C-alpha cells in the first residue's frame, strides 16, 4: 500500500525573464519542491493562482523541462530519459487539463481523438470501433458520440472524452490539473465521482491539482499546500484540514466560504484576519515567503532564513519556524 | 437537424445532392466513410448553403470555373494556333479590327476576327484562349511551390521558436524588405540563361513544359525566360506565407490540445502537420485564393515589362504590352486581354472573400442566421403582439 | 425590514440567435427588500446574470426583453417601472441608483485611464460632483472607503499597476461612488483567489452596513451565498426554482434541484464519502423541456411535471417553491 510510485526531490523550475538583451531575472515557479506519491493514492496540491502548482504538475510529466531536481517514477529517475524510454513514460504518466474547450483538437472526431495515442503507442486492439465504444461507455458516453466533433459536446462531456483518451493508454499515473474548475457544480460532482470510481477499478495514482479546497478534501488521501513556488505543508488530507499547522494553510482554510449558514456565522466571528495578496514570484520576499502576510512572523528569523520542512507529527510536515525545536 | 425547418432554395438542394454524391463516391473506396463523417458532411453542406447566399461568391465561383475550364481546354478549342501568322499571307489582317473577315490565299481559308487581330494578324480569341493556359499554369506552379515552402518554414519557425524562429524569420524579412515586383524583376532578369541551359540538357523537362504550356517545339528556346518568371515569383511569394503561418502557429501551439498531443508522446512533426496545420489552414486557404489573382496580376505585369513570355507565346500581359503601342487607335488588343486579366483577378478575389466568410465558423453561423432570419422575424412579430 | 425596493414581475428575456430563440429567462418574479442581501444562485446559463442586467435594460442585441415589469421604489416612496423608461431616463438610474459590479476586474477597468479618473468619471456623469476636480478629491475618499492603502497616491495609478484584488476594490469603489440604493454584484469574486475573495466579501458587507445599500449578489458559489445572503433565489434553466431565506434554503431545501445542488458541493469542513451528483446536463434553452424544466433530471418527476409548468407556491412564510411535489 505505502509503496511510492513517484518521488519528487528538490524539483526546481525557473523561467527566465528576458530583458532587452539578456536575462534579467527568474520567475521561481517551482522552487525546491519535494514530495512522494504512493501507488493508488490521490495526492492533492492546493494553492492560489501563480503558486506554481500547475507548473509542478507539468514539470513532473516533463511537458516543461525541470531546471534541476529528480523525478523518480517507479524507482527510476525520468529527468534525463529520452527515446523509447520516454515514449514508455509518456504512456504510463498522463495528464488531464483544466480547459475542456481547448484540450481537444477541434478537427478530430472522438474516434480519432481516442485512437491516436493508441495507434502511436502500438497498443494491440482487435476491433478499434468496439474498443473505443467500450471506453466511451466506461466514462458515461456511448456509441452515438463516436464520430462527432468536440464542438458538438458540452464542457462536462468533453472532459469525459479527454478521460477516455487517457484510459485508452492504461496509464498508472495521471496528473489532474484542475479538471473540474471550468465546470458547473452539478457536472463537477459527476466527474469527481467518476475519477474516484476509476481509481478504485484500475488502481490509478492521481496528482490532483486544484485551488478548490472542498474538492481537494473530497478527492485526496494526502495533500500539499503551495505558496509562491514552495511547499509549505504536506500531510494526510484529513490531518491538514483538522489541524492545519502552517499559518498560510490556516488562513486559506478560514477564508473558504462554507455552504452552511449557521457554520458560516459561527466561523465569521472567529475568522482569522486575512490580509494582503500573494506577492509576485519574480521577487519573492526574503526568508519565509509568507512572512509579510503572517500574523506570527518573528522579526530577525522569518524574514531572514528560509524554514525547512519539519515533521511535526507522523507524516505531517510543515515549513514554518513556529514548529522548529529550539 | 434543424435545417429542414427552413426553406431551401434549389441551389441548396443541389448542394445537398453534391455532398451526398461525393460522400457516396468516397464510400466506394473507404468503408463506412459516410457513417464516420456525418458531422463533416453536415458542415460541408452548411458551407455550401453559405456560398449559395452570397451572390459575389457565386459570381467569383463562375468566373473561376470558367477560367479553369479555359486554362485546361482553351488551347484545344482555340480556332487557330498561336503560331499561325496570317499577316504573311494577307497584309489586311495586320491589326484587323473586330468583325473583320479576311481570305488567306496560301491556306485557302477565310478567317474571321470576332475580337480583332494583333500585328501578326493572329486571331485575338485564339490568343486569349492560349493565354488562359499560360496564366493558369504559371499561377498554379507558383502557388504549388511557393505556398508549401512558406507554410513549412512558418510552421517550423512558429513551433520551435527561439533561434530557429529567429533565423527563418530574419531571412523572411530580408525578402519582404524589397518590393515584391522589383525583386521578381531582378530574379527574372538573372535566371533565364541557367534555366535555359537546364532545359536544353533535359529533354524530359523540355517536352513536359512544352506540353503543359501548350507550346509548339519551336518555343523550346523561350522556355528559360518563362520558367525564370515562375521561379522568380516563387522566390518572392513564400515569405508572406511563412509569416502568416508562423503567426497562426504561435497562437495555436499554446492551445491545450497541442500540449495534450505532447503528453501522449507524439513527435513534433506529427503535432505540426497533423494537429496544428489543419487548424490554421482555413485563413491560409483564403489567402491562397486571393493570391491566385495576385500571381496572375504580377505575371501579367512582368510580361508587360517584357519579362517572361516572349512572342509569339500567347500571354495576356504580353498582349496588353504589344497592344499598348497601338493604343488607343487599335483599342481591342489592350481592352479585351486587359478585361480578361480583370475578370480572373476579380473572380479570385470575390471567391476569396466569400471563402473567408464560409471558413470562419462565426461568419458561417451568421450566414446561417440570415437564412433563418425570415422565420424568426415572423415569430418576433407574433410575440410582440402578445406583449401589447 | 420587509419593505420592497424592487419588484420583478414576469420578466422574460429572449435572445434571437442563429440557432433559434434562446429563452434565457421566462416569467421570473421576485421581490427584493430594502437593505437586504439578495442572492441569485444557479449554474452557468441559468439566466441569473441576464435577470440582473434586464433590471436596467442592459440587454444587448440579439437579446430582447419580451415582457415583464421591474417596479422600483424610489427614495421618496413613489414607484416606477424601470422597463418602461426610455434610454435617457434609464441612464439616470443606472450607475446612480442601481450600480453594477462585474465579474472580471481586469476587463471592467479601462487600461488607458488612471483609477482616479475612472471613479471620478462615474460621479461626473451623474452630476453628483461639481467638476472633475471635486471628482478626483472624492475618488481619494472612495479608495479609502474600499480600504486601499495609501489612497492619495493610488488614485494616480493605472489599472495594470494594481493587483487583482485591488482592482476589484476599485471596481467596487466605482460602483458605490454615487451612493447607489441597489448594488448588483455579478460574480464579484469568481476571478479572485480564496484569500482575496474573503477580503472582498468582507469589504462588501462593511460597505453595505455603512450605507444601508441593498445588495443583489449573483453567484454560483453556495459557500458565498451562505456567508453573505439574507434571502436566496435559486434559478434553473431560466426560471426561479425556489426562493427563501438563507436558512430555509440551506436547512430545508424543497426543490429537488436545490437539494441536488447542495449535495453536489463538496464542503471542505465536512466528511463526505460520496457526492450526490445530479444526473444529466443543463437543457438547451432553445427547446427547453416541456412542463417543469428540471423534470428530465429530477428523481421525483411525475406525469404532471412533464406536462404542466409548476407555479411558485408559498410553502412556509417567505419560502416559495416551483415544484409539483408541494
């Protein structure tokens, strides 16, 4: 059960900021991030826009080349592989995108969309039509949709098509990059349930990226909270929601509007004072990136030294000086 | 679908038939093609409906249809050969005005001139028919060579970006920095001898080009100049395509489906040609259509400057040039051949503009809307009454 | 308390598009009371935005207000039908008595003018200030009221110099610059991050209390509704499904759609094993289902639902529902 499928070690992705003639700085989109994902579990990654969660997901799949660090997939570092090995990695690790309106080629029918990767990876299929219909049925679509174009489908249906394409490759690991944030709540619930069912059935491992804490809680076994390119807290989802350690996590949790009027009134009274906005990742603050917004920031420590990830309780890590022993 | 609810004209019904016939034809070779491409056929029909609603587009289509017909069959239906010079038999055929009849003593034939004659006494109708072939072949070769070159370079530049992009686009800029006509003139002046040498050494190409231009063997020595113009135009033609393709590729490559294709592991080449190209080809097609007219105009311009087609090869631009010496007293040479150039250029432009509307999904919907507007107006009025 | 400021009756808006007549909203009726926060909730395309825009005839071609009344109770107690006014008269109401805040703060501000100019302009147009000079002076006050730090200097900033949250504060500032009696906020926080959203909601509550403004909040986020609203109207496919106080809606939802919607939202503070999704998709409004528009997705649909359009019925005081079950 606790066998790691993916281990990310000190992953960094810096995007150069070009001036007129030379590079004048770097956006540290992902800055020294490490975590592991166990086989068969869902690891949630939350954070606000621009915190680097999407870049993390893409860097792990090498859709964006990492600046440094290791991505160990099935015990093998995939940061340097090429050719056949890369092709095999592409089959085993897949991604589902946020925007269902641009993630499908408008000129391909559903059949072509799904068969293209299958043909490319040489997966043997007896009857392509039947194969695709079976896949469509497993995501709640049917035969009728086989030869239609993406523009004939709603957002939720397109996400299902995208999902069917992933399933065709029988991957082990899927990055879900905000798969439901463009969808309505009632449709979102359908897709989330389906993702859970498929995980149970095929033993998928998910990296679930989202800014919606409710959705992450629903989906994840373990989760990480990102702020300005850094992981500030990692641990089992339940523990993080019950007992958030990092001041940023606490702030996030107290800021979510709760769909329950009584609870909302109650929480309003003891809500944390939420202040400020995330600064630009081009010039992040010195020391702990969060210290300018942090109510507990200690001058001389938090604004000088970056906190390491500290294991506070079993499997629950936090990068905050509040929890440093001595 | 909903189309059945609206009135279809005879053209629309013809369009439906046409699409169905084409679909059945393809189905003969590809099993189940019809079933798999129902959505595509639906869209084709809509495009044709849109075309049917656009009188300029139909006029353009008719003009171009006629041009293509003349380009292919013109030399075969021409009553007289372009290399037949009546003036040597009967001096009165020299620049004979339209409507003249003349007797040719050696060949013992009577020649009539519906549109007049040139200074060799050649029938202008025949010359225009032969000239249609010349323009047709030149425009096709230029587009066929220049456009793919530009598209490929533009795709590569846009897709890879960085240094490759920089290199390709700077070269493109170099070509675009010169006025196209000047550059073409320069190349057409420099290239003929080498091309002539090549033609002289390769009999296959010599006979091939003579055949496609519908020329007689005596013209072998003039092919060099003709091909020089073609090559010159290819050289000035691709940069514009490289630039527009690069532009569209830059927007398209940011779309998620391209990243999805990468995530599957597809090669850059597959992504460029199978995914990006089909999605950007629409605007390029429009551009090509408009450009056909441009090629014909430039070719006529170059011939007018005595580059390209040498007499006695029939060429519209050349006829205008030759006729201009006798203009305005002998008006027919300039007028009729000039008019042909005008019609063809106009035809391509009308067609191109309509194509732009048809290929743009939004415009297509709006044309579709016009088709259906009538019915909606009625409904609106009815509701308006209820409202009061 | 229950003194109406806006009475909407049988409001119907149709869009005449290429594909047919989109019946965006039909026979929408409700009251908004003075000083309350009234939330219009629903999914994409349910007509909540169209409804709010129709109040001041902000419907653009190909849309048309087909019928209905929007009775507005003026400060002096007289009433007018906003839909009967001509363009000139309605402009005097719009922005001055009824102000709007739209979803995307980036698109709501003109990048070519300073924020001070844009706030001043709103006042100059309605003659609430003597001249531009006074307008600029008041703009500083307004920026202070929407809690923008250092307003004297910020007033000279261009929109691109401000963060997303700051921009939305400016937009709110423009909205309240003429002390409107009704403020319509259309998804005011959807484009913002959670922590910023919490700040903006807090700010709107504060302003509402200070100026006794009536707030009409349009959102799809049930959490935001629970936090902010006094009364709620749930819309589905262009019709009102249910109206009630926030407690009635959340604790005793009557309409099957409201029930489904509430169960489909993953609550971050509760433990959920499985979300109850609403099957099916939102209907096409060109050919909406006959009878109750929700019946194809409704678990309790009967023969009557398929034939008859349900009317809004008062089940308990102030709690209306349009469903044949009651």
